[in-house]
């Protein structure tokens, strides 16, 4: 009796000989040696390249040659491994292409080998111990079994003439299933090729998105992105929000959520015990502003890209459609806020596993492309992060071009070698000391200049030497207020401000300044003036990306100090206090210090041809100076003896106090001593007379105003030579107009 059996053929496409068809028996060897079933001497095949075996209609290939020398489709074969071949599989032996063919042939029934002999033959050969049986076993599904039953019913309904063929087909369907269970060769399909052709093609399903583990963002990439997000949020809160004028909106949100956080901390305090104080930073305005910025940035990023902003800049995507990926990103952001204290749930990322947030939201994160990953890590993320941090500087790059700050904080005061004359200078909070030689060398000429609406008071310090007369104009001394709101903004946005300037931070809170607060204030101004492109990295390493408020403070200082990018600003330590020396020109200089949280500025100028006179004046009168002790000097208005420094203290401030009878007499005596110098030092006469005439002409105009009591008193005291000041009206020079 005949039966149908499956017969495998191997079609070899030889580059020179063309196609050749070989029938495959129980064992077929291929190689370049002469003892092979199929001999191929060319194309660098191994002596025994591979072995093909057919057992119970299952075709297998055992790779004998080195790994990679054979392929099934695109899959490289490893040495010592066994693979199952199916109909129409493409086998490549080096450059030779082979195709597996399967046909049905009728053969006479022959005596079957005993099961023991078959197994003995099989186990005599080398088998692949590494095959994962669970991957290769294919058990017929419920629908396949049900379908086979329907096929059998249809076969019975056909004419009797085909009964023999039907029996053979039924046997072909039943026997493979038994053979599968009894064989060590596990086929990929339990249905033969003819049944597969009769089956209708199933409807194509949309392939599930499977992420390769190598394409998932690693733990360090996530950390890199998170740190970048914090820097961007920090810079956004301190730089972008003020530029966009959204500060009031952020402040209101912070004020609204602060009570809620404080209430939560109060509820948790009994459970935290002594550790509750460590969470006080949660209510600080700087932390809340940064946290709010982080939430806003990532909320917008998840709605646009489906991932947090840092990961989006690394070209990471979420699997799924446009809507589902954005929804998953939003849910992950909410879980991040809830699970942020419990970082253990993110540790699976260390081994490229999905974190808890990704598992709960069924999210798969992956890089869009390996090249984009490198591009994002090295270029895109640093570029965007740096642009946001440096946005204020990029909008006004000239503000970081200067000025040049030269610090000289060496202590210059030293013990005098000769007896000193000591005079209080209340406006500068100094005690000025100099010896008799200085008093003989320098002369003083007080003055008042301007007009009734705008006047200044000061003195000319005159020094005659080598037939030259150096004149240093001292005054006016002005007091100005620094924008305190700007300082408060810096304190709010810079979380490191308190550690850098603790006394100033406390003084701003209580609106009361002491000596330590003034010292911190001056240090802040010096650090701000020194901010330029060269010092920017160090500045930001100490204060973070808070840049905008510091640049605004620098703009204010540059305007207030009349400094340009090319101006040189020096620091000078006078009486243990730091002064800023600003010289817009070689003939003009101003000394600035902080006293009581306010700017106190002493203006100095000199005549043409005496560029070193100002330096000489500073060395002479400030070398032995000391800080004026509190309540160490009596009010000027009550003194019976005045010096030139008392004159400046009385008339330099904007608000001038009325004089007492004894101080009126003291002013008269000072005026007489000054006019007497015309005869003692004739070379000084022109300067003294000019100052006196301008002063008396101005006082004569001011005394007519009833509210200016001090002006009438000063006119009465200084009117010691009416003929002199009424002789002519000295016009104001260009320098005097500039001072006004």
C-alpha cells in the first residue's frame, strides 16, 4: 500500500553552475571535503560546513563551520547550534544561496524502524544543548484544533473516489502531533505546508510597539536630564520670569501655597521630631519659585513632547499615539510629584528597567535614534540650558564688558610719628588727623555755589609747591538710597545669598543697618561690579544661575557711579571701611562708601595740570584717619570753634539745621581766617576771593526766603567784607556747572 510523505529538496544557486536541486535524505552533509553528500569546493566553505537531517518530516541544520559563515535569511548561525528549517527558507552558505523545497511523494510502505533504533541514531549525532525548548514548542491552539475538526467533516462529505487520499491527509494531520511529542526535534509549526496553503490568511494585526532595552534612557541619562531641568527651572525663575514681568503672578501663587505647606509641616512635625526643622526650606520663596518653575516647564513639555523637558532635549519619546503618549507623560509627572521623596522607585533605571511610574502608566521610553541621542547629550541640552541661564547677558552683552575693578584692601592707617591735629568729619563718619606740617602746607577755602534751586557746599584744599598751586575741590558730599526692592529681589531669588551676606540679609528684613551689614553691602556691590564674561563662571558656581537681578544691580551702580565699561574702579580701605574710588576722568574722582545702608559719596576734582593732586590729598588726610565713635562729636550747630570740616558737615547735607549763636560766631571767625590768608599767601588770593564772592552772592539770594533760616544766619556770619563780594559777580566755571 502506498502513502504520501513529505520530501525535502535543497535548491542550490551556484554562481558558476547555476541552479541544482538535491533531494535531502535522512542526513545530508555539505562542505568542501570529498566525503560530503554535497561537495562545493569553491567559495571558502569548510571541509564539513553543515549537516542537514530529516526526521519525522522535520528538517534541521547543524552548523559545523565557524559562526557567521552561514545565515538563514538575515540571521547568522553560530557554531555548534542546531536550527529548524521550513519550506521556502533561504539558506546562505558564504556566497551560495540555497532554498528549501517541500513536496509530497507517494512511496511504497516500508518497514518502519523501531523507535529504539531511531533514537539511537539520533543520539549518536552531536545535538545542540543550548536550544530553548520553551521557545520552539508549538502546541496547537483551540481554534486550530477546532478548524481541523471542521476540515475532517468536509473531507467526509466528498465523493468516495477520494477516500484513499482523505485517509492519507487525515493521517498526515494526526501523526505529526504524535511525532512532535516523541521527538527531540521541535518544529515551529505542527501543520504541514499543504494545510497552511488551504488556510485563509489571517487579518493583519497592528504590531505591538516593543522597545529594545538598549534604546531605553539609562539611569545616568535620566540624572543628566533631571539636573538640567533643575538648572533650567532655577534660571527660569530668576531670569526669565522677571524679563517676562511675571514676578507678581509667581509671587501670588507662592503666597497662596505657602500656608498649605506650613499646615502640612505642622501636621508632620510630631512624627518627625527633631528632624522637622530640616524641612523648613520647603517654605522658602526661592525654593517654591524654583519648584513652581519646574512644574510649569515639565507640564508644558509633556503636553507637547510627551516627556519631561530634559528628556525631550535628549530626543527621548514615549511609545503610543499622539494623544496616549501625552496622557501618559502627564500621569508620570503627577506620580513624580507624589513619589519624589521615595527615589527607590526609580532605581530600576540603573539596569535599564522601567521605573514604577512607567509601569503604572504602561509607558515605554526610548531614544528616537542613536545619533540623535549623542546630538542631544553633547549639543542640544547644553545649548538650551546655557541659553536660558545666560538670557539676561545675551540680551545686553555690553553690561559684562566692564568696568575693571582693582581691589586694594591693605590696611593703610599707621601710628603717626608726630603729634596730630584731630578733627571729626561727621559726613564721612571719620576722624581726620594730620600734623602741623600738613596744616602749614595746605590751606582751605570754603564755598557755596549754584543758585537758589540747586546749590552745593564744599571747600578748596590749596597746596602751593615748586611755584605751582594745586587745588583739590572737596565736595559736595551726597547721600543716596540704593534700590532696596532690587536687593530684596536678589535675596528672594538667590538661595545662596544668606550664606554669602548674612548680616545684610538680616538688616534688609528688619530695615536696620549696623557696621557688619554695611560691610556685607559693600562686598555685594564690589562682587556685582566685578561681574564680567571672565568671572561669570566663578560667579555662577557660587550663586547658581541667578543672573538677572545682579545685572540689574550692576546697571544701577554703573549709572549711579557714572562709570563706563572702560572705567577703572579701585577699592580703598580707609579707617577699616571699604571705599570705592571711581575716576571718570583724570581730573575728577568720587569716593563712595556704605553707611547705614545708604551711599555716601565724596566728590573730588582738581584744576588742569595737576593730575596727582587728588592722590596726594587722599594720602595726606586719610592715612591716619579712624572711624568716628558714636556720639564722639558734638553737633556742628552748637560749636564755638569751626574747622573747614565743620563747614562741610553743616552745609553739605540737603537738610541744613539752623545755627546757634555760638556757631554763628564760629563761622564768622572761620571766614576771617580764610580771608586773612590772602595777605599771608598772595598766590592763593584769587582762589579765596572767587570762592568768597560766589558764596556771598548765593547767600544774599537765599536769605530772602523766610523758610531758609540757616541762609540768613550764614549770610550774617560771613558778611565780613561786603565791599569785596559786591565788587563783581564771578561767573561759574565749566567745572562748577558740571558739579551742579
